[in-house]
């Protein structure tokens, strides 16, 4: 297993829970996940994702090595290539759950943060092909947004990716408008991505 620099900053309890997981299996809860992977929350609060049939087509680790440094993505702590990895738990609840609950949130504020997070992803040359509100966590008390599941977050190889990027962003905004009955507009967004691509 490889560990990251952020692993070193963890509490001893969290470090131990990662190092000794195979032996102790101290799981607090199992998240509902696809047939491809198993995602669990350790008692220490760390999240572990394990690919059941190997993860050679899964990009989480590669993407989190870069994006995990950003406040909008989970920090990566340790990993075994194509097998499993450990990361920070996203605070709050998914936007899908929030939209189905009675909790009232400021959708404009959430939108602004999604735009910044999306911009950061584009600025390092990546795009998530599985972006959905289910994968965006929001903690309303701290206003923290965390974007999870980067399994399909891949390097963009297109020569002129602006329209592709814009269409992907449009999809998530459409989803937000559907679920939160909001009327978010895409004014200036294309120009914003264009500037990011130039820099
Ligand atoms: N870092 C995290 N913090 C909190 N919860 C997480 C985290 N990562 C995953 N989860 C929970 O585990 C679930 C499954 O994780 P993820 O989406 O990465 O796996 P998956 O196998 O691709 O699942 P699916 O295909 O259903 O999206 C998420 O929907 C979420 O509830
Ligand atoms: Mg997923």
C-alpha cells in the first residue's frame, strides 16, 4: 500500500485504522454502491473504496492524487493500485438526498461552488464523466461542498474541448434546476471555461 503526504497529517487513530484495516475490519457502515465497488466508512471516520473485480478502468486514485489537494474533493490518504484506496469522508449529505428532504439550502451558493470545483478540474485537464447531484455532498452548517466518486474522471484529450466541457457543466446545472426547482442560468460560463483553458 502506498501512502500520501496527507496520510502523515492524520491522527494516530485514523492512521491505525488504515494500516490495520485488513486485520481489524472496523467498519461503521457500508454505503450502497455499484457491483463494481464496495464503499465503507471505517469507525475512525475514514472512507475506503475497494474495486471488486479490479479497478484498471477506474480513475479515482489518479484524479484524487491531483484534485484531493483542493477543498472541493476528498483528500487521498493511501491506496493500492487497481484494488482499493482510503480517503476523507465528505461532510453533509448528497444534493440528491437534500433535494428529497425538507432542508432548505441556497442553490445559488451551491452552484457557485460547483462552478469553482468544475473549473479546478478543467484547469488540471480532467473531466468527470459521471457527474451527478448524487455525487455532490453539501454540508449546510459549514457551507462545504465535496464532489465524490471520480471513477470516471479522466484526462481530456480533445484538441478543442470547450464545447464538451460546457455541455457537461450544462447537464449538472439542468439537474440542479430539475431537482431544486431553481432557475440557474449559464451566463458567462463558457467564457469562464475558455479563460481557464487559455491559462
Ligand atoms: N468520500 C466519501 N465521503 C462520504 N461518502 C462517500 C464517499 N465516497 C463514497 N461515499 C458514499 O458511497 C456511495 C458510493 O460511492 P461511489 O459513488 O464512489 O461508488 P460507486 O460504486 O460508483 O457507486 P455508484 O455507482 O452507485 O455511484 C456514495 O454514493 C456515497 O454515499
Ligand atoms: Mg458512484
